[in-house]
C-alpha cells in the first residue's frame, strides 16, 4: 500500500506539500498540485484516516441512530437525507444504524461509535435505561437528540411540535363533525407518545368534550398495531367515528381492518395520519396527514451537531419545528 512518502518521492515534492494538497490546508501552486494529484492517481494512494485521526483527534465521521428505515413510511429516510446533505457539504461521513426502538441495540451501536471515535452522534432515543448513553452524556460528548425529547437531560434537541400537530389533526376532525375521535400511537417513542396524548386531550377539552381514555391505543411501530387497535376500537359499544394514527405504517393496518369489515373511509370511519408520502396523493381513500418537516429536522439536527463539535462549551439548544396539516378531500 502506497504511503505519503511514496507520493512525495514520485511527485518530487516534500511530504508537507503532499499533505497540504490532500488536506487543502494551505495554498499550493497549481503546478505542484497537479504533480501531487498525478502521483496519487498513479500510486492509487488513499489517506490513512486512522493515522490521521490519531494526530488530529478528529475522524470527521458522525454516527446516527434511527428506529427503522425499512418500513413504508418515508419519514426516517427524509430525516437521514437532510442530515447527510449537511455533513456531505462539510466533508463528514455519516454512519447509520437501526435500533428498532430497542435500547440494547442502541447501546450496542453507541459503544461501537465510541470505539470508532466518531466526532458526534444524532440519536432517535430508544426507551429504557442505557448506561452507554449515560456515559457519553456524562463525558459531554457531542450528542443531538432528534425527534424525541429526553426526560431530565440538558441536551441539544431538534424535534417536531408533536402536541401542536396532534391538535391540528383533532381540530380538523372536529370541524368535519366528529366527536368520538380515537388515537393510536407508538408506546416506545417516549416524548412523542406523551405529546400525542396531551394534544389529543387538549383539543377535545377546548371543545368541551370529555376525553374517553378507551379511545387511546398504544403499541409498536407496525401495521399489526394498527390492525389490533382498529379491531379494539370498533368493538366498543360506542366506537369512534374517526381515528388519528401516529404514522403511515399504523394507518395501513387500520385501513386494512376497515376494508375487511366493509367500512368506508371517510364515510363510516375517517382516518387521519401523521407523516406524509407522495403516493398518498393517488391513494384511495385519500388520507389527510399532519406533515412533519422531516428533511428540515435532519438538516437542522446536523447543523446543530456540527456547531457542538466545533464549540463544545456553547449553551445547549432545543428547537421545535412546526408541522403542517395537509388536507386531502
């Protein structure tokens, strides 16, 4: 494997000149720059990032943990894309991991990130006690919590105003004439679940409606949760006439049960979902959604993490991004 010494010898320049060209650290004349690049190409030279990181104490890599990008909901994919675009511009490499909302998977990845000396971490936190996360926070390593607000922790956070988004959905359903409105949410999503519930209760209270807690179902991030929730809600003596679902994956499960029972949406039971996708514009029945600014969520989290990496002692910040209601007829 070619070394920087080999490149310098082939180009007829000093090691310092090769380093300056490769790292773009100081000005090098176009003539010498061309010689170095030709030598690099001929020798198939690549920078030894491990050795470089030991010298600079920076690997220019960041880790990111999300629950699961393999489901039909494009939300997490858009968040990752937003973050990756920010890091790419600053020549950082993003390492992505999936936790499936399991704290043991989160801990395993965090330990691996620490061993690989990543400069910072973006985290959709999984529920449960995580000693590895506690260790990182105690050491004041650069960590930005995304999408979910950690309890009892002073930390950088970028999230969507889930409570506001839920109120938007319930207000929309109320205006459509619904008074019995169900809520299906993901139990393992920490602050998201509690804010969903708070928004649902606040919207009903605003209109003088007593919150019926039997209309609230919590489960996993899966279509099966939607199927089970729909079956349970429809079995009530006074079933809800509308249901607000936490995400598109759960929504598909709810709609499948309605279809199996010969119920029409929205005529018999109206369904509103959080998150959005292009295919919903041609989806039948049309589903109104609360759109989270997913790309902006990732991009702003990435920017905040880079600021934390550059300035470790800066004050902690929390940002709540505003969702939008996308009404489909």
